[in-house]
């Protein structure tokens, strides 16, 4: 079946789910995931239920576990809508919330479980690959279209959600996401341009875009404003125009952009990347944010535990994008600073550096922090970070240098985690993988990982 027919099949199922929502007159509780995809899904359903004039409220969860489900079961709602979560928790939902209709809009692998009050929309039922071809926001969008024609203009959020879930890979979307992108371009919700793929093309002064660049990470320039200004002036690129206004990447001449691109590409190749990482197609939203840039803003909202602020930003009611990014950078910088000062507490072996951060770096950012450390401060090919995740768990994030040969961190994580009674996250990749392990088992993790590495 081609993608178009699959989408049609999904839309047909959505029409059935939509009827249940249309009929509902009581209070609807919406619960969505707190990452970029979940925030986009939440914003899509929020706007759509507003169009329909429904009585509802929305909240976000880091995960949908037993505690969250039990808490929901005590609330007085007439209907529950779950976005970007739920398909993998059906048994538990059925057990605790069997009296009211439950709508699940999710793209994670579904449990084989159904009951008469469950309205379950999942791409799996339409032979669509939920890991790569559609996100939770995409599924929610398909449903929203069934509920209201006005929801058509929310299509850009379906794309941003997919981007946040890393379904935009090597500069491309596939399957349903690609169809959504074509629709979004056609309707003008997203425009497509070619150029240097640096964040802040329209939204930041060029020296700020350079300063904040982590891909590529420019040694002695990234993270340093005056060095960024110097870097540009050495290239003969003025940071202010004739009227004294800050210039943005979009204000540069083609020649200037080319000059800058050449230097950045060389830098990126020396880090193990390719020219294609930095030059190519850019998808720009109506608010002038690149979709990748906007999805990183929403991910920052999640990691700062401010998903509701992310929703406000999505619906154009939050003007605090810069404030959020500033706060996020500060949080990351504080954590990196801690790691640099507490190097003595790391376990360093021939194969890896183990950053035992405990309560000093939280689970939301440990992955980002170890990625930054690996670029400059860590000599080994592999880094493993441990940060507390609640009272009982520790989040483990592993990263390998792009040049690291023969290392498959996904496989390492899966093997070690089974022995410790933890849970690996997603599939895991050769260069990056994460998991949760029981608190106190960090040194056991080091021991088992060393045997494999
Ligand atoms: Mn998702």
C-alpha cells in the first residue's frame, strides 16, 4: 500500500474516533507527553477542542505509568484523551479507567488490548511505521482534521512534532510525514529554502547564531560571544548593517553566506560530519523559525518542565521563546560547569568516561550535557552519564564519538540493562543510547559495560 492509501485508512479510523469526541458533552481531560512531539499534539488537540467549544483541560506527563493512571482514575472527567502516550499502557488503563470513554492518539507500538470504551488511533493499524513515518502530533492532526476543517492550519505542528521525535533524518521525512510536509508547503504553512542550516536564520543576530552553534561546535568560538564577533570579522562579515542594526543570516549576501558555509563545513568535517549536515534544504515556519530550531525550543520547554509554556508558544500565545532558550542554556551551562569541576568523581577507563552526576544533573539534560563534554573535555571514545530520575531510578545516557569504530551503544545498553532490571529507551543507536536503571546500580553498570567495551 502506498503512503496515500495508508493515510486514507488512518483517516477512516480517525472519523470513527472523532464521532465519540463530537458526541461528548461533559468535561474532557487531555493528557499529553511532555516532549516536543507531545507538546505539538497537545497544541493541536487544544486548538481543535476550542474550535468545537468543548469543556476541557489539558496537562502533560513525563511518562504515563501506574501512578499517573491511578491519579487520573480519581478525577471526575467524562472522557479522557491521551496524546503521544497510552498505546503501550492499555492493560493498565483498562484496569483503572474502564468507566469513561478513553481516546488514545499515539504512535508507539500498541499493546494487544481493547474494550468497548476504548477509541484507539494508532498508525500500526493502518500498516504505517510509527517509529519513522508519523509522530504523536501527526496522529493527533489526522484526528483533528476529522473533527474540524479549521484544524487544517495546524499542520505545521504535526511536522514540528515529527522533527522533535527525530523522524526528520538526513534532511528528509518519509512516509506520511512527507505527505504532511507537501500539504504544509502547498498551503503555505511551511516554506522551503536552500542555504546554511544554522539555527536563527531569521530570528537571531548572526554572531549570536554562531555563538550558540553546537552543530558544528566551533572550538574557542561556540559559547563565546566576543569570539563569535571576532570570527565573523576575520571572515570579513560585518555584524551590523549601515543603519547599525544587527544582521541576521538571512541578511547576508550569497557570497557572504558561501564564505561562512565553507569555514563551517570544514569545521564540521573535522568533527566527523558531512557537508550535507550544514548545507541544504531548510523548512521555515510562519513564525520564521526553522522547524528543527522550533522543535528544539519545545524540547527545551519539556526539559525545563514547562510543557504548558511550550503549548502557549505553539498557539502563538507565548512570546517567551528567547527567555526559555536563555533559561535552558543556563541550566545546561551550570551542569557542564559542575561536571568540569567534579572530574575527580568520574570513573575513567581505557574505553569510557563515566560521569556519575547523581542529583547534580537531572535526567532531562544528562544526555545533552554528556554530548557537550564529549566534544571537548573527554578523551575517551565513549561517555556514559548517570543522573537521578526520581527517587528510585537513574537515567543513563551514552554517547560515542562519530569516529569511534566498532562501538554499538544500543547493543551495550540493551545487554547491561537486562542484567540490572532496568529499561532501555527506544531502540538506541550505535552512537547514542539511553536507559533507566535502579538507583544504586551505577557501579554494577560500569562493571558490566566494561566487560563489553
Ligand atoms: Mn512521540
